[in-house]
C-alpha cells in the first residue's frame, strides 16, 4: 500500500523515522517532503515553494492511505488531509493524535500514538 505521511515540517526528522517503520511493514511511503533539506540554488524561494507544494499534492493524491500526524498545529498538513477528504471513500484516512478540527473526525481510523498505528499497519 502507498502511504503519505502528512505532518509539520518541524517534526520532519521524527516523521522520517516513522516512515522507516512504515517501510519495514512492507508498505511504500510516497511523501518525499520527509527527505527535503534545502532548495536548489537556481530556484527563487517562490519557485521552490510552488514546486514543493505541487509535488506534495501529487504524492498525496497517489497514496492509498493518508496518515496525519496531529502533534503540531501547522497548516500544510491540513491541505494534504483535505486532498484525502476530496477522495473520501477512495483512500484510507488515518489520524495519529487527537482530532483538532471537525474534519479530523472523518478519519477511518484514529490512533493515540504512532506505535499503535504501526502495529495496526503491520497486520494489513
């Protein structure tokens, strides 16, 4: 199954480790934002940001499952959650953490922490 991990950039290093756990369960992680470290010098900040946004939207659409890490309150991850909602009933929606807005209650599965999610995922 192709899985997109949506979360805050400040949690990137931790979410990279979570993505490694997902890979170990035999699934694929489509969110390459977890590996991004810097912008290419020939691109302006605006060009770089636009390219990243388009890439993230494409990768979220390609996924079979979106897992939203809801520890931090940045806005970008909720756009990716919105992409998943636009494909409601066509992909699985998973929330890790407490719901913080009405749309989080549309998750197919909610887990208190990543450990519970990884255990569930390993059984699929």
